[in-house]
C-alpha cells in the first residue's frame, strides 16, 4: 500500500517534469528561430553611394589597327571617386571595348585585364632629414646619369598598372598591335589623371620584359598625350 | 713658298698647317687625299712632298674603298618563334626569309651586309644583347630590325621612342645600355622617313611611328624596325610582296648612303 503523501509527491514531480520539458522545447524553438533569422538577414552590400550614380565624361584614347591611329573619344560612364578604383574602372572599360568582336583593335582575353592599380608619390627616393639636407646645401650637385629620363619624375604620381597574366598571354603579338595597346593606355591615363606623370606596368605583380614578344614592358613611361594621327601613306 | 702652294693647288690638293709633312688618305669617310704641309720646311722635304703628291692619284686608285655596311637583324629565331602569322607560320621564318632577300638586293647595290644570323637555328644561342653588340660593332650606316605580323595590314616602320638628345660622337662619354640610341634618334627618324617615302612609292601602304623596343633602344647607329603585315590576301611570307618591299628598302638605302646623317658609331657594348 503506497502512502498518500508519496502519491502526491510523485504527481507533483511528474507535473514539474512535464512543465520543464515544455519550457525546454519552447527555448529550443526560440533559439532555432533566432539563428535562422540571423543567417537569412545577411547584410546586403551597401548600395553605391550617390557619387557613382552620376555619369561623367571620360576621355578614352582608342586604337585603330587598320588606320594605325590613336584618337580621343569621350564617353559618359559612372565612376567612383577613389582615384585608384576610378583608374581601374576606366581601364577595365577600355579593355572591355577592345574585347568586343567589332572593335577596331580587337583583343581576346578571358576575365578581367587589370589585377590592380595603385599610385606612388614621386620621387620614389625617401626625403632627406632636415639636418642632412642643411649640411649638403654647399655640396656640388652631381647630375644623375639618368637625368634626362628622370626629368619628368620630380612631381606627381607614378601609376602602377598590374595586368593579369591571362591578358598578357592572350595579347596578339606584333610591334604595331602591342604599341597601340600600350599607347592607348598611356594616353587614357594622361587624359583623365593629369597628376600622374609616370606609368609603370607589372604582370601579376612581376616585371615582364615584353607585352607579347615585342614592346618593352619593363620601362617607366612618361604620361603624355599619345594621340597618333594617321601616318599611313597609301598608294 | 708661293710656287709650291700654287703647284699643289693646281693639283687640287688642299694644304693645311701642321708640324710636319704628311700625305694621308682619308679613306674612312670619302677617300679624298689631304696633304698637310708645314710652312717652314726644308727644300728636300718639299720636293719629296711634291713627288708624293704627283703619285697620289695612283695611290688613290689602288686604295680599296670600303663599301658601306648595312646591318640586318631578322627578329626572333631559335626557340623564340615570335608571333604566329598563321597556324603553321612563325614570325622567325618570315623575318629570316625577308632578311636573306634584302641581303641579296643590297649586295648587288654595293653594300656590305652583316646579318645577325642566317637561319632560324643560328639564333639558338643569340641573345637580344648579343644581337645589339654585333650591330654596334659592325660600323653600319643603317641597322634594320625586321619583323612580321599577322595583324595590322601593310608595312610599319618604327623608331625608338627615346627622347632625342643632341647627336654626339659615340665613345665620347658612357651611355646607358638601354638609352644608347638617344643620340641617334634624329638620324633614325630621318632614315625612317626615307624608307617610308620609298615604300610608299612602291604602292604599298606604310606607317611610320615610334615605339619602345629593347633592341632599338641599345643600338648606336641609325636604326629602324620594319614590320611586314599582311597585305590584301597575301601574308608577309608572300615572295612578291617581300620582293617589292625589299627593293624599295634597298633603293632607299642607296639614297641614304650619300646622306649626311649616314654615319657610323664607335660601337657601344655592354
């Protein structure tokens, strides 16, 4: 015979267990709901700010294989304000146009042509400390053997354009076609970034002797107007 | 001695002051003899000079005149095949064929031709710097780098894009290897202009631009690169097309031979 107080205790404990199980189930459900809400609510990429929605006129220097010319062409495109991203966007657009099948300077490549673009302030040598500079004021200035190539490098920035190897490897080989590609890039940078005085190319972060077997790609080029009028003499 | 002066002037021999009596043959440039005569010379010495002057025409006839040298560098070669003009036609085969064709035309016009290599396999161990050293030592009045392409139509002439500096006698001061062409750019532009005019007269479309080519930038001679592109239905390998361009180039070089800018360098080497 089970005493009365034991039956009451058993029922009380049983009721408590059921209540606890119910509570645990409810907490479990709430946790699952919260985790699901976090994963589903992945923060969307911030929409471009108002700066990029405004289009502006950009000058491209477009190459033409048949005529052997490089001519300026203005287009309205939306650009970010940050200079390196801006230059990269301009050059990507330039190469995108060359990638079209009906381009007068057709270049076939997969993916993007530009890996990275960055600016370096000139001159590249570190500035002298004030005391050292004061000490050397009476010294005779020895002209650098590369003085004439450094003349334009005293001010402004050097734009370093890091091309993708897939682009360089797929570039057509020939003196004329390689020259037109590089002059088109140099002229486009000059037209849109007057603060850039020198331009250097890398391919996947390394120097490369030639673009596609001819044009020297390991030099530092002056940023200048590379517009080429037709010099073609036809019979 | 006025009568001696009159005698030499009658012979058409210029007289210059110097510390002795010399009769020299300036055969290096033009082959014209020049007599250097001291004003206060002894009579026997003057007599010897007069006799020598009488013999000069014979000596002039016997002195072999060096033919002007043209350097031809067929681009690429060996493992470097260059561009692919068609599926089975590498650039190196076209450039060497064009170089050999041009060599024959230049030899019959009285030039001495120096080739960096004569067959594609000859260039197996020839580096870019090796070609340039060979060219700079050749003493050429014109250095032509020959290329071919399957892209842009017609003939394309290129000179170095290095900034022009004042023409200087080579060897007078050290120059940077990859900027050695700078003092020669003005002459190279002139040569390119002559070649463009001649090729245009041969009814072939031709352009003339500047570029950055390592092989041009290190040369110490009037230097241009010539690229043969396809023309109508013909590739750069087409013999008729090559012959037409080669004859135009050879004709232009014949004219260049007498040009004041057709000078040679001492030969920069790395």
